[in-house]
C-alpha cells in the first residue's frame, strides 16, 4: 500500500538513506581520538613541575623520577602519581616514594593546582 500523499509527485519525495557502516566506523574512530587527546599533561610538563617541586623543597633535591601514573580523572582535571627514588646508604639501593599531583585543564594547557603528601612505597 502506497502511503504517499496523492498530491506529491514521486520525483519530489526524498528518501532517507541508512547510515553507512564505514561512515559510522570513521565517526567512532574520530570520537575515540578526540577523547584520547585529553589524557593529561604531557611528560615534559610533568618533569618540569617535578623539578619545580624539588627546587622549592617539597620533594628532596636528590630524588630521581621513576615514572608518572595517571590516576582518576574528571571532566576538567586529572590526578597524577609521581613515583621517585631517594638514594639510600648503599649505592645500588633506593627508597621508593610517591607524591600525588592534581592538574586542571585550562584553555591554554594543564596547570598543577594541588600536591598531596609524600608517601613511602612498599
């Protein structure tokens, strides 16, 4: 049964095309790429902020960075755990520690706004 109104000629009717699988896949990849771009501050900024914490005395000057781990995030910020090593009495030993860094996303980049207390890692 034809449900077109009797006054509309067939040439003027628009058909709605079903979305193409390739177009949907491309949109999904684009959305994933955009989400991945805001994962947190870049490594060079984390290292520069860590050096500023050393200069201010918040972190001991002899500390050596081992790694940065991205923790919980929210829409406009992220928590970073900085793991570092303090030289021990023996040359090959070190005391593992970490400190929490909180960053917020601004229009022109990331800004550290809070530092959580240093903890020994066991």
